[in-house]
C-alpha cells in the first residue's frame, strides 16, 4: 500500500513525463523512495511507455535491495538476464557499461538513479568518473530518467546531473519534494535528537609549555590538535560511547531489538572502539568494512538479528535499510554536511515496535554543530534546548599519539567481523608498540549541548 506522498509523487511524475524526460525527487531518508521508483516503473510499463528499467545505486548492498523491491512490485524477474524486465547495478558499473548501452540503444528505457548526488556534472563543469560516463551514456540510452535523493547537493559543490537550478546560488528546484518535516508529521521518520558533546578546559603540554583551551572549537582553531586526535582519544571515546550505551539500554527495555550504530574513521579506529566496548562496558560489536568480502552478509545478519551494536567504516551511510537502528555514535573524521545527513538518516527510519525518536551523539566539532543546527531548522515547530553536565572526579591526564592509535584489538571472534589479524593479512594494519609522544592532554570535564529536533504537530492542525 502506497503512502500519501508516494501517491502524490506518482501522479506528478505521470504529468511531468508528458512534457519532460527527467524527474528529480527529494525525499527524507527512510520515506520509501525505492518503493516509489518501482511504482513509477510499473506505471510506465503498464502504459506501454518503456520496455526496460535500469537502476543505478552507490553500493552492492543497496543494488541488491533495489532488485528485490522492483521484482516484488513488477512481479517479474529483475536480475538483468534473459526474461527479466530490468537490472540493478552500482554506479561503478557505469565505467564499463558499454555492452549494456549497445544492447539497449534501440529500446525504450527508464533509468533510475538512486542517491543521484553520487554523480556530478552538467555537461560543462568538471564531473567525476561516474558522472562523466552517466552524462555521455544517458543521452543515448534513457527514454525517461528518475533521480532520487535525500541530500540534493555534493560536498565538492559540483551540480547534480539533470537538476534544474532555481537561483544563482545553485539551490536545486526538485520536481517533487517530501522533506523531513512532512515525514515526521506522517510518522514515516523518527524525530532526531542530536547531542553535541564539548570539553571544557583542554590543556595541551608540549615539552615544558602548557596551553589551555576553553573548548573543542578553540583547540581545533589553534592547530595544536586535529579532530582526528580527539576522536581517537580513549577517554573521549569512552564518554561518548557511554552516552550511546545508556540510551540504547533504556530503549531496549521497551524494544528489545533496538540497535546502535558506531561510525568509525578507519579499521584501526574501529578495532580500538571494539576493544573499549568490550573492556569498559562488556559489550560486543560487529565491525563491518568495505575491505570485507562478506560485509553484506554481516550487515544482513545484524539487520535481521537482535545484536546491540555494529561498528561501520564507510559501509552503513546511506541506502542501507536497518529500521531497528535507533542510536548512533558519530566518531568518523569525515565532517561534511552530506555525510552528516547520511549518517543521521540511518537512525530516523521508523519501526512499528519502537519509539519515534532517534538519538545521535557527536563531538562539538564546529562544522558538525553547524550542520546539526541547520538540520534543526529543517523541521518547522522545533526548538533547541541547551544543558550542561559535569563529569565528577579528578582531571583526566592521558597521552595521545598524533600518528594514530597503538595497540588495537586482537579479537578473532568471527561473529565480530573484521579483526586485527585479518587486517594484517590484507596488508592494511601493522601492530606497533606505543612509543613516546610529543604532547600531553588534560581534559577537565565534558559538557553537552542538546540540539533536539522536536516536531510540533499542533502547527499542522
């Protein structure tokens, strides 16, 4: 059964395709873009407007999900082989899609681009490898195109293919929009609550010199420490994980299968987090990485199971549908707005047996705070609450290694995904002895700023 927004969009697409061949849809993460795309394809096939459908998406995991969804809606094979009505491929396959293009040159084809922001170019400006092949191929191949996105911009500011621009700043005019506010109102998405964790009085010692900074923003601006140093700091990781674990434990009392996502910056960093989870909190977590051949299976196992935590390195960022994820600890060193929105989108998908609130914990890195505030503005009727929480006890005195973390986990439990020995075998990890470091850091206390996106239903009635 289609949701109201999907029915409205389907009607608008039918009208638009009478006068144009491209249709761009902006919809909140988890709103049901894949289902909508399959229905558009079904409508075009039923009306004898296309004979074949080709879908492109950013990863094999997403491509597999699209294949299943289209096959279910169209009630015909969608595996790309003889007898099928279409195929689901990754954007990377565009580099070697010449045979597909030749086969379909004389056919009527709908091409669906999931998460279209993975491509760039307008035929004039520089475009990446996916965008370049897309632009040159689609002109010959597509009878109609359907572009889907939840984040209609690219971090490198290159334009999206087939997007029409509303103003000189490049704000995109979509053919149909279904934003976060509408999705929360309709119960399609959860209300996000983003907690930015700051640190008061960071003292940095270099040789005999001491410098104290009032917060994370100040120390990052000074250049004394980088953001990567902070997210690899054991005490910082422990505090942030503690907040996430506390919230997930609370949620699992009512929803036993609620899950948590930790986004790490590297394989070594993920193993450090995995070790802290086990040694400090007694929690086990799977690690999934783009280096693993069985990453899709590990994610599926987590999706269909009831394990508490999964640690991701560039794997669970967008398009991966795990509705039971409700808490996220943001510990990656990627600080772009696009990635922040993608990560937030992983925990705002609704599930029938869970509360309609999602929680994201992150450090108060200035850019991340700005993105969280901007996200807060996207939801009409929302408000911001600020609070402080002091950490009792003596000051924490630790050492931090700028070059990276030493002494990562050596866990070999296959159920936990990737391990240090496996990384070593891939040539991606080398165990080192911790050595003398160049600076010493004192952290006085943590404080929190809650950037909570609440939705005021009264504003719609």
